[in-house]
């Protein structure tokens, strides 16, 4: 079925055509009718499968139908979309604006860290769709700039994350402000059991839509793990970047400080990169995202603030320079590549001390991540290939690595021998 055949307004159909959306994706196909129907929906679908438009299209259509009859009161918000980060709020607002471009509907991203003036002016006239992070939204509710007493639809994107710890109280607070009769929509790529129970405590009998529940990693992403020691990671990153100089590479690290350090290491060897993390000013954050989006800078080093939702075109590689602290974030991070119909690759650098985390991630995925084997010579070559290390130093590192590999080999052999013995005994 094509969008043309849908029972949605011609204005929306025209904009979808312009955006190059011909056919709905699976999640769009399944979710749109229920949302048009006014049902509560809990939708789980892999990263990059078009969840944003899956809620934006039916929401905008419904609003457009009503818009002809109702005038908005000042500060009124008809639909509230809550998201975890500012960049995501801006991105989702852009999708809404794209789909609503031929309608009169008013859409606003409300984010912190920027001048409030223009945002308050927009709110004053009332908006149809407000996309907000909780922090700035509560500021504005408290200042009387947001009236949720006529809100019909509440959307939680990255719902499991929004419901997690910090935000659940905020969400309950929001629900207190909106009318009893309202529609609630949850969207995410992951949802664990505890959070699911929490989600069910917020909605009444939602329609549950789940696509590809078995493997949470997008089928468009081929992902592997390489065993690389902490101190050697930068050499492997250097090699990857130099081998694929035309590629757009998104590198995830554990902390802000590490992001800056990895960038400094790349700068030393003449590789241009930028960082993005919670420690940056909002203007900088937006500039960085724009530079990476446009491809002006091909390497972005970031923390988990960018793990969820961000839709950047043509990211060829995701590198987990450090493994994530939370297993779900593995799925979200590697899902920044392979979006829509594109294919993507991801590689994780796992050091000895990160092996327990790798186990946790594999347990979460329900399967092992393919191992990218690096033999001794390749490992040696990668380190010697670096322009950032004096020769005697790498020899030292190499000796240490070789020793560890030998020990590992011994262990494996020993285990194999023991298993063989056991088998022989059984017979
Ligand atoms: P998700 O939220 O599921 O991770 P997004 O909503 O960010 O995914 O969409 C991923 C990409 O797919 C976006 O670049 C979007 O423009 C594109 N996309 C979404 N729906 C369609 C469609 N029906 N046809 C073509 N491209 C689409
Ligand atoms: Mg999304």
C-alpha cells in the first residue's frame, strides 16, 4: 500500500511525496491506522525504521481535521512530544514541520540552552505540536507559558529511556496537567520488562505493536567486536579512519573527558574530528551536529547523549571506542548507522576490563557478536602504522600484547585438552 491510498489529507500526501516517502515502513503501516483511530499505542521497532513519521503523520492528519473547526487559545498545546535530548527535539520538530509544510499547523521545538524569547512568542499564540525535553518544558509550565489543559495526545519517543528513573516523575506530573481523556503513544527500539510494567502503569490497555522482536539490532547494520586493549584503541581508530578516509564515522566514548582526549590524539596525527557531549554550550552542540551532518567534518566523537534517536544521513561506521555502560545503548548506538534503506557497519573495541560488559550486552542481544579476529601481525602492524608513537614504545606495548596472546592461547589449549579428556572418559 502506498501513502497515496491512505485516508490522509492531500497536503500531507504532497509533503510525503516531496520528502521521498512513497510507501510506509512496517511500523508506519501498522501504527498509523491505530493512531488515526485515537487508540493508545506502544510501538517497538528497530532503529532507523521510521518511527518518527509513524506517529507524526497520523497526529498531523488528526490535528488538521480539527484545525478547521477550532481556534487555538493562547499557550494551548494540542499534542506534546517528550524526548530525552535537545538535538532529538529539534530533529523531530523538523520531521513534523516537513510533513506539515502545506498545512497551517504550528510546530515548536522547546529546548534549553538557547534564548527563550522566540520560543515564548510562539507559545503565546498556541501551538499544535510541542516537542520538548522535560527540563525546559517544566520551566515554561511553571512560568505559565504552556497550557496543557486541552492536550489530546502525549507522545514519548525513546519511551523506555523517558520512563527510566529520572523522567517517570516528570511524566506523571505532565499527565496530571492534561485532560483525563487523552491518547498516549510510546515509541522505542527497546523496552525491558521492568520499564514495560512502568509503561503499563501510565496507559490504559494500549495496543501493542512490535516489529522484529527477536533481534533488537537493525538488520541493516553488520556489527562486530574486536579485542583491543585500552591503550591501543587510538591506533585502531586511526587505522580505521585512514583506511576509509571518505567515510562518515561516529565514535562513541564513555565520558566527556575521553571524548576530548580522543579528539586530541586524532589532532596530533592530523585527523580532523569534532566532539559532542553534555559539557558543551548549546550553540556549539548545534554547530557540531550541523558540521557532521553536512560532512564538513567526517569524524564525530561523542558520548551516549547522541546514542538515541539522532538521524544523521550516511553515517558509514559506528565505532564503540568504549563499550556502553548500559546494554540497551549498544543497540541504540549501532543504530545510528544503517538507517532507512541504507546499510551500515559497526565495530566495538573491547578491552580485557570490558569483557564482562560485552557479556552483558550479548546476553541482552540474545546472541554473540561476531568477533573480528586480529592476529598478532595485524595488531603489531596497526600499532606500528600509527604516526603517534615512538618506535621503542610500541615495541613495549607489543611485547605485552604478545605475552597476553600467548597466555590466552595456552589457556585455550589447556581447556581443549581438558574437554577432550572428559569426552574420552565418558566413552
Ligand atoms: P527511527 O525513529 O525508527 O529510528 P527515523 O524516524 O529517525 O527512525 O527515520 C529513519 C530514516 O528513515 C529517516 O531518515 C527518515 O527520513 C527515513 N524514512 C522514514 N519513513 C520513510 C518512508 N516511509 N520512506 C522512506 N524513508 C523513510
Ligand atoms: Mg526515533
